[in-house]
């Protein structure tokens, strides 16, 4: 029995991701920027940003849809137009249903005004019919999405108050309502498809997600991909993100997508609109708010997600929301274009990450062992890096359960040593037995066995 468990576990560790890595950009703001005078350049030559995104390695365009917004942007007509442009250059479409007339996020999930007074049964029918209508329109113009997201940052549900599930509403009745809303939304999407059509359903929260996704999936909601946002000013370090991905992936065994992210190239401003990010305290210690800092952040983020067993990809949010004389932008210092509309170097990180991040040919992860072995209660995990690399170390029990994760860090080349004190992630002492540790550096990894005696 031990032999089969161990073989199965090592096979699990050796699995490679078969999904295409998502190099995405959310271009929902583009039409409004362009129609208010926004122009984009590469080396001083005016360009179509969608075409240049494709040329630089982007493979997916995320587009949000609002039900009946006050302006003619992000409505169905606008989405159909942008979808056509994205499809014409060969980008996959990632449709983001907000089920609102305006921004939907963890603090607000306002119903469309047209649905405000509907009873719950009629609301569910409206969600289904609307979802069906949107997908049908996209399909009829040959721009069927590859991904469809049901709600945006639905940490506490959607279509409040009917689908609100936080605080005093965290009860069976409200979760049942949220289940019905999700089921009708997904049924509306799927009912627009023919037998040969395929797409993947995404659920999205701002961060964390174990509580929300656990309840959602236990109720039988058919979700293909779990997604989170990652903005360092709100969601912490890259190590925090890696732990979040690990926690979701290990619990639910589903791919994890970073549906939104961004980083500043400056803390300065170019218009009279207050920027969302403008203080040193809002950025990561290791990444300055400079063009180089933005490049390094995005490079390391893509590397982290790609090297994680569950990481599916990232979508950079509003890389095109530059400010114009007619249209201010609170996001102008987090775009992938400078204040003159010139393309920034950070876009180049997408060039070679379509399938995987390639390691330098002479990179080696060598001389891996732990001592003492057997041990009680401390052992030293030893390894050599031939070059600088991001390193992740994980300890598993013999059944494949994660026992301890060490911080995911960028380490200099040379001989390295990490101590494990036979405690789990909760600080509790673990029982005697066989444990397996996995050391990942770049796109290389090795697993070894160690024995804890007591």
C-alpha cells in the first residue's frame, strides 16, 4: 500500500500544466479613452493598442459588461465592438459579467436598475435570459468567449441584497439564493452554445476565496476556473499571493487565474484626477514605482504564477487607461503607457511566457539533501543554486497533504540552507513518520524523502 501511495504522490508532483498560460489584458476602458482623444505610440509611431498587445505576446482580452450603464460604454453594443477588434488580431475573449449598471466589487454589488423591483424568481429568470442574450450576440458575430466570468469580485455575493452572503446574511437561506443566481447565470451562458462550442466558467473574488469557493462548489455550482485579484496595495506581497494560490489550488484542485493586477511606473500624476495609488506605502519594498520597477514586478509575478502548479495566468487591468484632455484617469500611473502614450518596457515580459517561462540553459539546482536524516526535531534542507532564482520549498506528508510552506523568495546563487523544525503551517508539532520535501527553483524542481523520529 505504501508503495502505491508514494508512486501516486510523486506522479502528482510531476504533473505539468496543459492549459495555455493566460497572458491577458483588460481593455474595457479602451473605447472610452480613444473616443476622448487618447492616442498610443511605440517609438513615436502611433499604434493600435490591441494590435501591439498581440504583437508583444498577449493572447487574451478581458472585457467587462454592464447591463445598462449611464454612458454608452461597457454595454452590449460597446462589448461587441471591442470583441470584434480583439478577435480580428487573434486574441481570445474573456467576458466579465458584472450584473450591474456600474462597478461591481467587494464593497458594492448593485443590481441593474431595470431589475431593482423584481421578485426573486423573476430576477433569476432575468439573469438567465440576459446571459443567454449576450452570449448569443457574441456567438452570432463569431466572437464566442473562451472564458466567461460570473460576477466581479463577488467576495460577498452578487446582485445585493438577494445574493448577499456576508455578516448576518451568512446563512443557508442566502447561500441558497446565491446558488440559484449562479445556476441561472451559467445556464443562460450554456444554453446559447451549440454542441461543438466550448468555454470555461470563472468565479472571481478579490483575494482569499477559500470560504466563498468552498460554499459555492459544495452547492454543486459548476466552476472551471477560480480567479482572484492581486493589487499589492491591498493584497500584500508576492509571497502572500503565492500562498493564496497554493491554498486555493490544494483545496479545490482547480486552476487559479489572476484576473486583475497592475503596478505603477511612477507616483506622479498627469491630470487633475486623484490617482488611486500615489504613496510609497502602497508599493512593494523590492519594487520601486519606476519603469524598471514595473517591469521587474510584472516579470516576477508572471514567473511566480507560471511556476505554481495551479497558476493559469494573469490579466493586467486597464493597461490603456491613460489620461486625456477630455477624460481624466485615476489609473494613469499604472498603465503600460507613459503620460505621453508611449509604450512602456514592461509589456516585453509577455513575449516569451506564452507556454512557460524558459530557464537559462546553464541553470542548475544541485546537491540537494537534508541532514540529519532521520532527525528529531530539526533538520537542515540543503541545496545549491547556479544562478539567482525564485525558490519555493514545500513539505508534504506521505499522503500528499501540505504540511509546511516556506516563503517564496528571490535568492542569490550559491549554497543554501533552510531549517525545518518539524512544525506545520499552524506552528504545531507534527507526528513521526516519512515526509517529502519539494524544492523548486526557476522551472526546475526536485523531491526528496526524510524521516522524523520521536
